[in-house]
């Protein structure tokens, strides 16, 4: 399995990575976002969805309480799942997981998928250097490291021009 590690010094670099990944995304893809609270998952998700929907002003609320938000993107429907509050993977069926897999799924807290994790997914792990008291959400310019696992052929085509500089 291909793994690529990048250094993202700013929020803008995180957004740039999200745009590059969105441009490489195809119907049926699963993008899995992992990392602690404040790692930049929401920053990534917002930029990713705005790019897929070709709408830089798109309102992208966190699906923390609804568990899933859907979007009509140009390439296919996109389902943005936040599984933080999910009771177990069996609850995914009620959320429309099987139907959503026909389009693009973006999943925060994918650890809760357990054995339902798509084997061909792109797994993105965001690790902030530190979350300060003034930036407890990690959404400003908190430097972070990102590890991308999966999508061997596509990740190679993104480098170096399509990805933020390490």
C-alpha cells in the first residue's frame, strides 16, 4: 500500500491538499479523515466539498449531530459522514451507507466503520503539531503532518505540482 507523508504548515496548505484530492476523486471513492479533535478534518472537508461542488462559498456544516450531510457535486452525489457519535457500524445502514457508496463518501472518524471500511479508500491522517489555547479547534495556522495511505497510482500523478510542498 502506498503511503505519502506531507508537512502542512498552514490552513491554506491543508485546503490546497483537499482541492488536489478532490480533483483526483471519482464516483465510488471513499476518503477517510482521521486525527484528533482540532487536527484540521473540518478544514479539509470544507475545502474538499467546495471544490467537488465548484462552489467556493458553499455552506458546509459539520455533520456531527446529523451524522451525514449530502451534496450534489458535479461528478456524483457526495455524502459527508461524521461518525464520532455513531453507536456502531450497523447504524450505517440506517444512514444510507450502501447507497452513498455509489457516489463519493467523505468520512470523519472512520475508525468507527470497523469491518465496513472500504478496502480501496484513501486514508488521510492529520496530526497537528500542537493545539494552543487560542486555537483549540486547530482551524487557524496550526502546522500539521498528513499521512496519505492508498490510491497508489493517483497519488503519484498528483506529485509534485498537485500537492502542497512538504
